[in-house]
C-alpha cells in the first residue's frame, strides 16, 4: 500500500466486542487481565468486555442446555469482579462492561434471554439461533429448498421486535444467520432489495447501531462477504450508525481489524457514522 493509502486508513482505537475465558470457548490467554493488556498493547482507548447470555460453549452444545442458560449471568459478574482488581492499572482505556445477549428464539416476542441488565453499560443483541429454536446458526440444518426465504422473513419480524423492545444498543454481526445458511441471496441481489428496510428503520428509530464485526467474514460465504458493503450502505441510508468489534476470543485478535477496514473503505463510512456507547457511570 502507498504511503498516502496508509495515511488515509482511519485510526480505529476502539473495540466494542471482546470475549473472555468465561465464555468457556475462548483461548486461555483471554483472561480479563490478558484482555486488558492486549487492549493496551493495541492502543485501544475505548473497550467493551462482554460475555454471552445464554452461554454458548461445549457445556451448552445442545439447545436444551442453552435454553436453561436464560438469565444466568455468572459470567458477567465474574468479569465485573476481575475488573474491580485490574481496571485501575489501565487508566488510558475507557473500559465498559457489556453483554452479548440473544433474542428469545422460542417466543419470538422480541424479549431478550436476560432480564437483569444491572451493571451492564453496553448491550449487544444477537440472534445465534434459528427462529423457533431448533438449532444454532452453525448447525447444518436441512431445510426444504423453498424454506430459506420463509425462515428469513420469520427472522426479520423477530429481529424487528427485538430492536423495538428498546433493550439493545447494538445489533451484533447483522446478516450472520442469513448469510451463513444462505437463507437469502447475497446482499446485493435485486430479488431482496428492500428486504432489510424494516430492520434498518427500526434500528434508526431506536438508535441501535449496526456492528461491523471482524469475525463475521469467517462465518458467511464469499458472495455474502463481497456484497456486505451494499448492506452497510443500505443501513447508512436509513441513518443507522455503526459500532466496531473484533469479537476477539484470543489476545492476538483484540482491536485487530482487516476486513472491517475494507468494509469501511468500500462503503465510504466516515467519522460521522460511528456510534458511541453511553458513558459508563463514574
Ligand atoms: Zn455473536
Ligand atoms: Zn461475540
């Protein structure tokens, strides 16, 4: 890359989506202290440490177990306890506590799988499960050939209710389930023009940010990765703002953006498009 190109690269010194060992599926180096050291080394100025509710781990490999994780927030409280000890060693970083909470896939009423958000600064909302709760997004579910769009519409109505319920600040990795399981054609396909309108309208109304998630590139197929800037530009046209997250599960990935830089360049996002988290209580 030319020097001018290097200079043009915006400085992204925040990361609003990082996991810890309390996920039970992150690398052992991702203790809260390990994570904070990595954030400092990466020059982060604002940083969200979060964990899943319900927990998604080998312990929760079945829907049955996952379902029982509703309202279990020990992992969030464990992060808080560690932050009590280590936070003061990192005065240069604004550290926020987060949760990555799933929408309830069983009732599809827009409620979250957690009722008690006390002590949480940033609520990132996800749909890691198929609407109806049969399977996780990564399960290779066999759908009849005509079922994709039907499930996609079900997902859309559900996520609009989730956004409009007013509990989340950020929608995590939008398009993940749809793109990973190819429930709709790629994001630039004329057949689905307008498909996301109700979602982006709801996000703009509620001030819910669209997350640019570095890890998402590994979850969706090439045609979805390549057309992702179209999805971003479409969201932006509704006045939606954008959050940034590495979704790091190991220290090497903290604050590390590669695909996200490409997305920003390809979709022409500027400083005015960044979402800012609510300030943490002093
Ligand atoms: Zn996620
Ligand atoms: Zn995550």
